[in-house]
C-alpha cells in the first residue's frame, strides 16, 4: 500500500451528483469517471487537488478537502493516459487524445464487416423503423400530432451511428427526438420537453446516450423536464459504448418522480454454430 500524506483532494457528494459529467473534461489527469450514474474519483493518486473540476459542477457536488490521501503521482497519471485508453477500454493500437472525451478522434475496426462477409445484398432489404419527420428536438413542435400517446425515444445524435441495431432494437414502434447535450443550445429543450410530457399523454420514455461524460446530460435534461411537467412517466435508460455495445446500466430508484429506470440490453445474439 502506498504511504499516505495529508493533502488536498476532491470530495464528491453522491447525494448532490446527478452524473451530468461536466466535471470530467476539466480534469486533465482524468481522475474522475462516471460510474453507476455518479461522478467518482478513480484514484487518489490521480487527483492533484487543484480543483479545476469544481466550477463546472452545476449541483455543487464537488469540494476540496484536506485529509490523508495517497500522494499525487504524475508518472502514474501519464502511464494511465498512455496505456489505459482513458477508461474507455479502447482496442489495441487506438491512441487516446487529450481534451473532452466526446471530441476525441478514434479509429477502430468493427467486430464484423457486412461488406467483407458479402452481406451487402441482405442489408439492403432492411427497412427503416422511422415513422415521423423531423427528428431533431429543435425542429419538432411540441404540438406535433404524432406525439400524442407515443412511446418516446430520446436519443443522442451519435447513438444511431454507434449502435448497429438502432432501428430494430430501439426505434421500432417509437417516435424519436434527437439532440446533443454538448453541441446544442439546450435551454429551449427543457420547457419544450416539459410541455410534451405534460400535454401529449406520453406512454413511456426511453433515453439512449453514448458513454462520453457530456452525453449523460441528456438524462438529466429529461428528468428535469419530468419534474417541471409534474408527470410520472415510465422511463428507461441505456448507455452505448463507442463500439455500439451497452457498456453501463444503472438504476436510479431515487428519481424525484419515482420513475423506474430500467436498463436496456440488446437481444443476445443467436449462435450460428
């Protein structure tokens, strides 16, 4: 066990933290991660105690405290950034880049290639499950008739590109609203979603977002809209990895409306043996 010293280190109040992830891009040492829907300190040795993440927390969940902790290990931080793929379990040969995780340039080979397997003809017969237009939350009017009594899918922009089974597994039978919590001006989204939830008799909501920290803001936005609307609508949530797999599920039984957060998983693949 490494010796401990009295020094400053971040402290996260889990009761206040809503997992929005805004603190993470500010930590150059990548000492923070979203785990089970909450920001957590990966290791005391990765935290320099300077508190660059403090001002980014909208809930005031992060503070600096002085206590016994492992000494800050700059070499350990450098080694982690170089070899561990910035906590994203990147494939061999993929080099992580500094900066916001949602903007990092990455290249990797998909696990299967339809083109290489000669499956182009079969894929051309796949039908779209889209049943409306437009799909961007900024463009969809809150009074759109197709929202009445809908099972609603709220998806981050990048999800359809990462998730190969998006139409079959997620979109089928649902109306979709697409948004990016990082690049969009989300201020108008809160009252619009609240109006949709309050007036359209929405039957269920499924929120699907990528594993990058800023994308968790979509979940927070939906929860706040539900609170503003005063509605109790069944809510499902899923986190998609950069390679299209469900990488994190979480259940929040303490949701302010008592909504059950139900994890989504794709159907297990049938064996071809």
